């Protein structure tokens, strides 16, 4: 039986790769984007499998309407892929409240609203999967990425608890943590106004973002194939780093955390009231 997918940010990068992969196995994809006309070629090539729908994931009312419409027409949503996103570069002090809130609306509150919208239908069927597109920046960060990684840390914490809550109901949650993949993420980066004192710390990040677009080693199609393999496995992982750089970065970060905890373990443990 074919599955019904709801994919956000489906016009390019991972979103488009998810759409193409699902179509290749005979599934139906409701592919959403702020500019759905960018999906016209896929709709034309697969009119019975791809529907392009306008959706800004920061629009709560529109989220509820889209999900209700998909369920009404297709009877279910088998897989939700929360993929829509962008990156932002700026020191924590440089980042304005508006910039920070805008990013949280896109990467956290929007996906959370979509999860709440689809879960009643998945719970009723005791089946479904939620794919949360995070980043290796969901576990670690770099100078200049406080806002971006802050949103991904929040998404991962939310998703970690979500996974434990819905697993007994037959619903899977998979957090995907890509490294550097050839999408338009870097090309669409926004930046904060610069403060000179952060030139030595955030400056290299700004330059790397500007120079790295188009040279990323990761292939989104291969990344999506790995995600589909993880979803199909009886032991779907909670987290799936993608790309050699993503795996290395996450493992290195976890090793550094373990070393730091071990160094301070005695001090940290010696904090109980005296007997």
C-alpha cells in the first residue's frame, strides 16, 4: 500500500529529494513550499503522485487547514517531514530579537505545530512517522551559529521527548542531523549586523559560509536514501547524523563532553547535603 507524505520546504534540497524518493517507490507526496510553482515540473511528471501546496510553516492557521485537507482527501498522513528552514549567521550579541524569534518560528514553533496537527490522525491509526530535519548543529555549535543551533537544540529536545511519548502508539520519530550537504541552505543565509569585537570569532564563519556554497560534499539524494533505510528498519534510530563530516563532528563533540564531565565529575558529585 502506498504511503502519503507531507513534506515542508519541498521545492529544493532535502525536501525535493524526499519528494523524488517517495515518488520513486510509488508513494503520494503533498509537497509544500512558500512558492509551490517551483514544484511544477514534478507535478507535471507525476500528476497522480505529487501535489504542490502553498504553506508557510510559520502560519498556524494555514498548517491546520492544510493537514485537515490532506486527511480529508487522502484519509491519512503516513510520514511528516519537517524540512523547511534557512540558516543565519551572527554573534549572539549581534542577533536581534526579531531575527531570533523569526528563526524559532521557522525551525521550532512551525514544526511543533505540524506535529500537533498530524498526531491525532496518526494516533487513531496507531501508525506513522515524523522526520525532523535538524543538523549536526542540533548537538554542537560554532561561533556565529547561536541562533541557528539554538533552534535546532530546541527541536531535538522536543523531538526526544516526543519519541518516547508516541513510540507505544506505533509512531516513529527520527531526528536527522546532516553535515554539509549541497542544498541552498548556505546560499539563503541571512546575517546580523556586525560588531567589530567579534571579527576574530564570527568572521571565519561568515567567510566559510560565503565561500562554501556549491562545494558541499553531501548528496541530498543519498542522504534521503539513508533516512528511508532508517525508517524502514525495525530498529529505527532516534538520531541519524548524515555525511562523514556530520558523523565526525557529532562523535567528536560527544567525546569532548564525556572528557569534560570526567574531569569535573568529583566536583559535580560532591554537592549533596552533608549526612
